[in-house]
């Protein structure tokens, strides 16, 4: 394994895909965030609370939007680091021709997207800012991270067992059923979101749809870039020493 090449294509792929995610979010997700914040301000005015100063708020939002693009880059790089390690380990087990790393990367991306995004979102779906009690934020984050970690670690252990079972055909049924059983049990056992949703449901559902769409796009874009780089630079090949 060419370590430097592997690290470079992994981190660059994640950075590019994450930056694209941050830019796309500006046009697709931000309108929902703006609406949610506006509703929060309206509710504060009705209840006699302190309203947000328009000038200060506008300056803050400009800074925040720029920060979201940078955060997307960091987010993409972080997930790509995990993706790259898993890909290097599982590449030989992924379906597809040996030299078709784009297809292999896309298959792995779909699996990780499902395990790390879809499954946790089924239990704790995302909400736009200003939806939920700030006092329960830590509790909600802890529950989400716990469910996410359980999904990720369960899938990792089962993937290891999948390889250990070798050509045993029953693994194709046993492994997915085991994962499903673990997550269904966790779904039932873990507490629900403690906060009622007081925002309009069209806002909440719209936010969930567009944020889910952009995250899904991120995984696909990262996989295509990563697989293309892998095909070009072949980090799995070691240089031959000739005398």
C-alpha cells in the first residue's frame, strides 16, 4: 500500500465532496433554516421575549453561512478518513471487477450511508434549528450519537464476521438479519426524542427531505471521486524493486 498516496486521495476526496455539500446546502437547506429562525423570532415577539436585532442577526448569518462551507469540508474529510480505511480493508470483498474501484466505492458508500445516516435518522430524524428545547440539546445529542455508534459498531463487527465465514452462503442471510435484529431491538429500547415538534410539519418534513438529499449526494460524490482517484493512482500497488 502506498500510504502517502492513499492518505492523499482519501482526504482530498472527502474535502472536495464536503465543500460541494456545503455549497449545495446554501441553496437547498438554508431557506428552511431561515424560515425556522424567522418563526422562532415571531414566537419570541408574541410571548414578549427579546427579539433578535436584525443588523446583528444579518451579520451573524453571513459569518455562519461561510462557516457552514468550511464545516462541510471538515465533515467530508472526517467521513472520508473512515471511508478510506474501511475501503482499504474491504476492497477485495466488494462486488465488481478488480479495476472498477468507482463501482466498489459506490457500493461501500451506499452501505455506510445506510448504516451511518439512514438507520439513525429513522430513530432520531433531524430537525431544523430552533425546533426543540435548548435544555434537552445534550440529551438529544447523546441519544443520537449512542444510536449511531451502535449502528456503526454492529455493522463493523458483522462485516468482520462476514469475511471470516468465507464462502459460507448462509452468511448472506444471517449477517443482515443479525444487524436488523440488533437495530430493531435498539429502536424499541432507546427513548424517543423528548421534545414535541411545535414547528409547522411542512417545514420540518421539507428540511428532513432536503438535508437527507444533500447528505446522500455527498456520499455519492465522494465515492465517485475516491474511486476515480484510486483507479488513477492505484495506491494498493507497491513499487517493484529491480536490481
